[in-house]
């Protein structure tokens, strides 16, 4: 059975989306010359500033291109749906944002992204552009805690990119930007639940099968297997399971502050997200933790997948300052 989408040709969907984004947000974004999948911030890059390049596959909007702007990422390299961008747009992004202080690559821990961003970094070194990479690994369901380096990067990208972008905007040194980015990643925890599949524009077919009355805890944003599949449970029970896993890993003390993201995977409406947020707040209150800032909505999606994720960033004084630092992007402002 085919799904329904408001597209033209599936093969054209990404490029036509990017044309629409640039038409809607010309004050924030432009495409590098001859490279329509290298999206650059109009007001971010400048001399003496570490450039921040993020990127990955399409289908997760507003991640990645929605977070390109002053005070956050300087550029995003965009791939096909759920596929890494090739090296060329990544290099175009780096050249556009290089202010002479180095360029930081940040992306999720996926094999294709790792390979292509690393290839781009090697070629940029020939042009004497120094590149370093910080992978995001916030998905607690994707590997055990003692194998954190194997974890995937998911919705926690929003907070992790935000911290790194603020450090760049404040003209931290390259060493300090990298340190802040790694610190942010190490203190960010995400877990999600999927209720129904999504479908790629090229196939119009569900990318996995799940029963009408089932859910899957821990499923990845491309449909990667989760940790448990079973009958659909109430919002409070599901949220408790997500929070149990996150709080167990975070090991916060009473009185500590957190940033919270309750994120839709695409088709889950705001009503359901706020029901979950209500339970997240209750659990944090019980644990004696203080919400410093909260986001609820579509921040890192999987096309039209039904489901949601919860992210907590365990804040300290530095992370709190960087999370609060102003930014102005096409799809996100502080």
C-alpha cells in the first residue's frame, strides 16, 4: 500500500525542498555558488571565528538546515533522504565559513556521515583548512553506557549544536570550541518511542512494519531497531520508561538544572507532546531537578513517523550560559 505525499517526483523532493527553504528564508540562508546542497548562514561566518558545519541526510527537518544562522551553525551540508551528503557540499560549506580559526564538523554517529565528512576533512587539509570533528552520540538506547562512542546522534543534536554554535559566536579558541562541544555531547541524553513508520519520497512505502496496537521503544530516527517492541501503553507509562533510562544514566543531584526537549518524530501532534511534557515535569520535580529551559515540538523528525523522543541536557554553569546565548536561525531563535 502506497503512502500519500505532497511532492512532485520523489527524486526531486530534496532539491525542491531546498529551493523552497531558500525562497522562504533569504534573510538567513543562501546556497554556495554551484552547490545547492551547501546551505550557508548569511550572518554567521566571520574572520577570526571558528566555523561550525553541521549536516546529514534530509528528512529530519528542521534538523539540519533549520539550525543554520547567527549564533548557531554557520553552514549545513544536506544529503538525500536518510543518506549522508557526499564530500563536495561538505567542502563547499567549510570553505564558505572558514574564518582562519579552524572549522568544526558536527554530525550524528552514522557510518556514511563519518566516512564522507572525514573524506572532506582530508581534502580540506590540502588547502590548509584545519578541520576537527565532534560526533553526537546522545541516543541512550543505541548502545550500552560503557560503549557510548557507538551511540547514534538524534534529537539531542539541537542542544549540542546550540552549545557549540554559541562557543563559536563568542570567539572561543578552536581548542575551547571543541572542548565545549564534547562536554555538551557527554551531558546530553535522548530516548524515543515509535508508533508507526515513515515512507521515503522515492518509494512511498513504509520503511518498517509495526502492528496497529504496538510501539517500539528506542527506535532510531531512520527506523533502526529499538530495545523493545510491545503493546501500546499510555503516555505516562511510556514517558516514565524513557525518563527511567535517561535519569539512570544522567546521575544528577537534587537542585541540578536541565534543558528539556520533547520532540515529535514527525506526525505526533502538539497535544500529545504536551501530555508527555507534563509527565516529564512531574518526574523532574520528584527527582529534585530544575528545568532551566524547555522545547516542545518538531525539532528532529523522521519524515512522517509517529512517535516522540525526550532529551535532557544536564547543565552546569558553562552549558547554561551557552544554551542561553542568542541565536537567530531560519527555524530556531533564542
